C-alpha cells in the first residue's frame, strides 16, 4: 500500500508538470508552428534598380571569385617577399662505401698498398642560406605588384559588366511587365467589343460576319497574352540569376518604363565631353604593357651576378657498424659567400625578344580597341538620339490612336462604321503603346552600354 501511494504521487507530479509546460493549444507548439510557416507562401521582395545592383555586387559568384583572385595575387606577392628571408633546414646524409680507395706507396724498393676510408659515413646538421644580392628576386616582387593591379582592374571590369547586365535585365523585366499590361488591356477590350457585337447579333442588328470577326480578334490576342506572361517569368528568372538569388525567391520589380520618360527628355550628352580613359579594356591593356615591361626587366637580370651567404653546422661520423655505438661524432661548421656570374646562355636573348614582340602586339591591340570603342560610343549615342525622338513621336501616336479608337467605336455604335475599322483601331492603339515602351527600353539599354564603355562604376551609376 505504501508503494502504491508513492507511485500515485509520482504520476500526479508528472501530470502537473506536463500541464504547466505543455501549451494548451496545439498552435502554440513550436514544431507545429514551424510546419505552418514552411507551407506558407513565400513573401515577395520588392527591389529597385539600385537595390538589385547592390545585391548583385555582394552575392553574385562572379564578383566573389574576382575578389578571391585579388587575394590570391596578394598571397603570391607575400610568397615573393618571403624569398628575402633566410632559409634554414636540417640536413642529414648517409653513404656506404662499396669499394674503398686504394693508395700504393713505394718505400725503399718495396710497395705497400693501403686502403683508405670506412664502410659507413654519417653526417647531420643545420644549413642556412640568405640572398645578399638577387636581382631576379627584386624584379619578381615588382612583377607581383603589377599583377595585383591587373587583378584589381579585372575585378572592376567584372563589376562594370555585372552592373550592365543587371541594369538591362531589370529594364527587360519592366518591358515585359508593361507589354503584358498593354496586351491584357487589349484583350479585355476585345472581349468587351465581342460582348457588344454578340448582343447586337442576338438582336439582329449586326451580321454574323461581325460576330465572327470579333471572336477571331479575341482568340488571336490570347496567345500573345500567354507569351507575354511567360516572358515576365523568364526575365525575372534571369534577373535573379544575375543577382545571385535562389530561383525560389519571389521578387517584385518597382515602377515601369514610363517612369524613365523624363530621363529620356533630359538626356543631353555632348560627344566632345566623352572620355574613355576609364574604360576597363584600355586600362587592362595598359597594365598588361606595364607587366611586360617589368617582365623584360626580369629577363635582363639573367645577365647579372647573384650573391648569396651560407652557413652550415654539422656533425660527421666515420666507421663501421652502428653510428650510435663505438663512433666518434665530430662537429664541422663553416660560413661563406656564393657568387654566380652568368657568362652566356642563348635562351636569355630569345626570351627577351619574345617579350618585346608581345609588347608590340599589345600596342597594336590598344590602337584597334580604342577605335572600336569610339565606334561603339557613336553607335550608342545615335541609338539614344533616335530612341528619344521615337519616344516623343510614339507618345503622340498613342494619343492619336486613342482618339481614332473612340471615333471608330462611335461610328460602329451608330451603324456608320464596320467591325474591321473597330479592330484596326484597337490594333493600332496596342501597337503604338508597345512601340512606345520599346523606344524607352532601347534608350535605357543604349545608355547602360554607353556607361559601360565610359567605365563608370557603380558609384557613378545614374549620373547624367
């Protein structure tokens, strides 16, 4: 009875604790709540153009690899600098005499043969070397510095290219969204027109031909709407890849192309003020020329002497049997200088000639690249000028197309117009709106490409 009473008290205590610590509602259980959160729809992230560029510059793998390349070059410079430090090592040797050296001595007409050496020879100790005058090492250090500068410029080129790609991908999303909106409105208007025509057909006020034409107009617009919706998904996916985001991350792009119309009108870039000195391609060519100059100086050090200091402290032991028994270990040390003076090596001349040829090639490449860049700038400026004129013209076209659609609708309602006129007015308005969006997009893309050619980094992005 005593044991049963104790068990009952123990079970009662457990139930009380469970009542205190276990939530009364299942919704309060952390595990249950986590399941609900996982099944919930992911929240969309609204991003502007500046935010998209900022995310891409921090998360895109290309930029991360470019930064790691700079660190790699800096590590290579530290490796070159370590060549100025002394090198110390423990050395040990063992040799087994297969046949001892024989010496014959002639004394008073009698020859005596003497064998010299021991069966085993052991040595071990410390060896230290230090470069005193090493021209090739000094030039290698300067070469790594130029290599770091080139890696930094390549990293900047990667950033410029990424900013250009993200900017154009962002504008592409805006274009697809605006085009989808235009096509949706056109499709809704076509449906409304069909409903009106269908009602008139039921009343016998219009022919079956008008009903068929209105129905065909609706069905012909449906594939375009679906294609535009798929284009939005593809454009967003491309932008997420450039931003370094996961494909499951939902993003929502702010604004539309019409917001950039004022930028088109304010655009005035004088061709004389364009400067390509910050172009990354030209800077990389200049840095490669500087790298070759330093490499040429490095090749010239093959004709210079090399002076090094060395120190050695060793113990030697000679004898037969084990080196740790019945052997005498004797210390041996020395310090000295090692001077090497090159006299002739034919490959040194050919290597210098190769570097000079490469420098000439880079000079010719720079001239050609500079000409190509000026041609590209001229093309981008012409595209921007043409697009800005098209924006103004297309805006007026939209106004006229809306007016024409209203007139065609009124004419059809009073029976003076045909269904063909009404459909043509709808098509003209849709085409004018799509062309208007396309002209703004073409201007923005040309502007982005021009900024890349000019070498404007992300800090100067957006400057007029």
